[in-house]
C-alpha cells in the first residue's frame, strides 16, 4: 500500500474525517484515526506542540482528502471573520499539497488543473488582501519542503510585481502558475543531483553545474507531455535561470520570473535576510536586470516593510 504525507495543520480538529489517518512509527504506518472519527482539539494541539508535522493517508484516500482540503479552503477564503494569517496558512497548505502531487507526475492533466487552481487562489488572495503578500513571505518554513516553499514564494513575488507593473490579469495569473511550476525539472535529475538547488552554484563541481543547468530543460520536456500545458508556460520555465547578461533580451514576464526566482533562492536556500539578499543582488546582478524593474522590486520590499 502506498502512503502520502499530509501536513498536520491541514487536519481540522473536532470534525469527522472522510479518510483514514496514519502516523509513521518505527518504520511502520499505524492507523491513528479511522475514517468517520475525529481528532479532539486538545490532542491536535498536543501533536503540534510535539512538532509532529506529518500524518499520512493512503493513495486510495487521496480523492477524499482532496475534497476535504477544497472544502476547508472555500470555507476559509470566503469567511470575512477569519484572520488573514489563517487564510494564508490554508492557501499554503492547499497549494503545497497540490504542488507536491503535481511534481510527482507532471504529465497528469488532473495534477495541472489542481496547480492552476492553487495559482488562481494565490493570485486572488494577494489581489484582495493588502496584508497577504507579507504574510505569505514570512510564513513558517517546513525544512523538508524547501523546494515547494521556494516555488510558492516565487509565485507570490512574481504575482505582486506583475500587478505593480499593471500587467494584464491573465498574465498575472500565468506568472502565479509558472512561479509554482518553474522548478519541476529538479526531480528529473540524477538522484544524487536532485538537491543541488540547496548549494550555491560557486560551490558546485563542473559536473554538478552541468546537471543543475539541465533542470529547466527537463521541466519543459516533462510538462510538454501534458496536453493542458501551453507553449507560453514552457517558454517561461525554460528561461527562469537566465537574465539580460546571458540572453541579451527578455520579455517583462521572463524578467520578472528570473528576478524573483534568483532573489528567493538567496532567501530560502541560502538563508539570507531580505536585506542581505537584495544587497548581494545589487552588487552582483548589475546588468542582469532592467534597473526600472529592479528598483520597483526594491520599492515593493520597502513598502511591505521586509527590508
């Protein structure tokens, strides 16, 4: 039987579950809460205090869990009495789960539809809530989900920057979506190279650099097998590691994706503060980006009090 990890934060206490919940104990999956039963609030709180981050569900229960997630998302987003921090947590949980599933099977049309839905939800949240941008970028980091966390951050930055540049709404949503999908090729590298994104490129061997540089191409190759993926999406993904110095010319959407990707790699993977990352890019990325765009990004971080 196959098991899928799910965040404990996605499970609402004191409500009957439509799926079985398991925990991993001494390399064995043990049923913790059967379908139809509930987790009491005090038990849920205790597990979170003990830093039990994950439950597990069976592959057969994935549909039931997805329906549960969708219902929680809808209820939370539409409730004006729920604080923005809680809304961010729910959108993060929902998007992270769907994105993790999509990264496992990029050619699956259903996985793409769920990721597209997550992108639209993120775009809507950022558009309709002025606090959402900062809340999203300062949310809790799950160390075992750093790549997914990075992709959600890039989607957030790119969406907001596209809004500030008054891009068409459909282009804003495309950037939200591509931000989520841009690093999908990492999972297709050789197994010992799949975590190269955690290394500074200057620390990589020549072999590692060659492998790392393949991940945009690998992502495009995979996504091209999905009948719902457009050429616009794959074209953007193919250049997300490029800049003006490398390519000479980029469209505004390409440049937004590249800038936000490279900035967040410094913050998420190299653990820099926003101020440190911006300072480093100001010194080392001269000529890599249009100064108007770079200054607008800097202004955005200042306005959001992230510097």
